[in-house]
């Protein structure tokens, strides 16, 4: 992948961010959602993706009354993941953390929908075209951030740490970091560089949360992967990396972080939302870490 390659919200990795927004939109339409995103459906409508995506719960049923492909399972998992990482930020805020960084933020709207502590600065990093689309849609919808929102258009393959500092990031303050849906798209060396930079920029008391797969090789051979590819109109196996590597929890622990790893199904159980067993859901892990 060349360092000058970019994508928008309907190509390459960008389409996966749109699919996550679609899942959040569907979850938001439930009577009692695990997480609610009032902006997600608008992203899907405005993007005009080549492959249709659901935005309400009724879209999960096909014309014959059965499940609409992989979308029901995807919605359930994304709802659990969204709630888990919402809680990550809210718990950090409850303990006085007032600086947050969302890496490869995609169509994340936490800066606009979570209850942040007064004075909180939320940094977002992603591709210029992705951020341009998101901010335009939010602006046209009249959305107002509930924090000091500082989006930074920079590729994570470039010097994103310098761009973050230029945007006012303070490495002397504890930071709540999030890498949601990012690590599986990074080769091992890029993941290591990312975690090394997070370490360098984190003051004691910082938090880090991420999603990863225990056995990415098995996930890549799961038939559900091909179903997902068909639903999104993109060859996911070409975007993901199945290389063997230490888990992010191991890498963080080696650097002095206190870590907790939770499986996707176990996290779902805590919210009363069962995930249907599959190679993908059985392999997904959430890591939550705190720098002592």
C-alpha cells in the first residue's frame, strides 16, 4: 500500500466504516438500543453506496421473512462493540480524564453524542476525505459537538503524532485512546509502531481500548467473511492481515500497562445481547488497558 493512497467513505476501507454506521443506525431504531447514534442513518443515506445498506430494524428481514444476509449478526456485534467503547470513554471521564484520541475514527460520532466532562478535548484522526464527508453531513444536520472537538486529517502511515501535537494534544495529560476496528487492517509492524507512539504520548493514568482477533487466520477462512464481502461489495480479505503477532494486550503489558481482555461473546453477555456463534465472533477480543 503506497503512502499516498487515500480512500473515501464508499471505497476500500472506507466502506467498512459506512457499514459500521449502518449497523449503528439499525441498532438506534430498536425500542431499547444498546447504543444510540442519531446521525448514523444520515451517513448511509448521504453516501450513496453501490451496495444497499440497512438503516432500521425492519431492513434486517428479507422479502421472504428471513434474515437479510449477514446484517443481523453484524448489527448485534457492532451494537456490543459500540456500547463497550462508549463505556470505556465514560468510565475514563468519570475518573477525571479530559483528553481523548480516536484513531482512524471513520464515522464515529462520540464527540457529538456522549456526555463528556466540561473542558474535555476529543481528537479524531482519519483520512481527509473521510473526515470531510463526516463533518459536512454533521454540519448540514446541525449537529453540535459536546466537547472541544478537534478532527485531524492525517494518514496513520504518516507522522500522525506530530499532527496531533499541532492540534493541541498535551502528552502531559492522561489520555483515553481508542482503536476501534483498526488493528485488523494493520500489518504487524504498523501495529507495533502505533502502540509505540501511543506509549510515547501517554501520561500515567491514560487508558487504551481496542478490538482485535485472537486468530485472524481462522477468521479469514470463515465463510462469513465471503458473505460480508458480498454484502459490502469489497474484498475484505485483501484489506485484512492474518500475520501471526503478539496480541496488543501482550505488547501493552510489556510496556507497563495493566490490561484486561474480554471476548466478544462475554462482553455481549454483560449487556444481555447474545451473539450467534461463528468463527469471527468466537475470535474477537476487546482489550482495555490502563497505564500505571
